[in-house]
C-alpha cells in the first residue's frame, strides 16, 4: 500500500532544497506551497515570471495535485492559458510519480520560450520600421507619379491658392491707400483722354499769343508778286 503522506513529505524536502529562495509553504493541512519561476533574461534584460501555487491531494502522486498561477509579471492572458494547459499535459503524463519538479521545469522552459518570442517580435517590429523608413525615403526621392487624377487635384488646389493670394494682395493695397494706376488703366477709366489735346486747343481759342519779332517786316522785303519768275520758296537762295 502506497504511503502517500511519506512520498509527499520527501518531495517537499527535496523541492525546498532545490528552490530555497523561491519556495514558500502556505499551509500544512492540506499541504500547500508556492514556487516562483522566472525566465532567463532576454536581449534587453527583460524577464517574465509566474508564481505557481500547488496543493497536494490525499492520493498524490497517483492523482495530480491542484495548481494555479498565484501571480505573474509581464505575461499576457494568452500566456497564462498556455502555462495552465502545459501543467495539465505534464500532470497527465507523470501520474504515479512525484511531479512537482517536472512541472516547474516545464514552466521554466515555457517562460524562456516566451522571452525568446518577445525578442523575435521586437526584432520583427524593428525590421518593419526600417522597411517603412526605407520605403518612405524611396518615395520621397522618386517623387509622386503624376496621373490625370492627382494632376487635376493639384491644379484645383493651386488655383485656389493663387486666387487667395490675389485677394489678400488686393486687400492689402486697398488698406494701404488707393493704388497707383498705369497709363492703360487711366485710359480705360477716362475715355475722354484721347480728345484732351483737341479740347485744350478749343478752350484756348483766340488767346493764343504770337511773338511778331520772330518774323521779318513784310514791308522791308523787295517782293514783286507780278514777276512771273517769283518763287517765295527761293527767297533766301540768292543770299547764300
């Protein structure tokens, strides 16, 4: 007949010697204790941890002990479920033998795998960001391929921006004072400018003054208008 109490006491002593810093007895009847399992450190020093609580049943090890994850650090909910499933599988495979060390060792290996997975995910994330940066740099270097659609969209935006700039400039000029008009603008605004010279002469009338000293006295000139050879245009040729 199997002495279950004796087997449990012997295993408990062995577990305490193997895990002196992480083993804690919670109660004697029923025998209950915790063992803290910590993964090896990852590439950046990160670790995951699970505190396992075990409770002996009367016929352990012919029946599996009770277990639960008492506390944990850096584990996702899915990770906790994976550990509980692993404990169930290991307990079924080791019925009839004391199994606490086997269960703890299996969890230890699982936590190390999780840290490796974390490292792998971090490396993948790093590579993804590097690829995205390279693609962004490549696109910036090559520029955007011009299509009818994006050209029309650009043209519409450009025309709106130009119209807005013109509106702002006109507003600034109006605020600064009446803008100086060009000759063409003056002409277009006053259609009477094309007759201004004629109007000036008409307004002057008989008030135009002539300096008579600029002309020779007609009486001093020896002109014979009855002479058939008389030519007023040749008046000065004899003097030359």
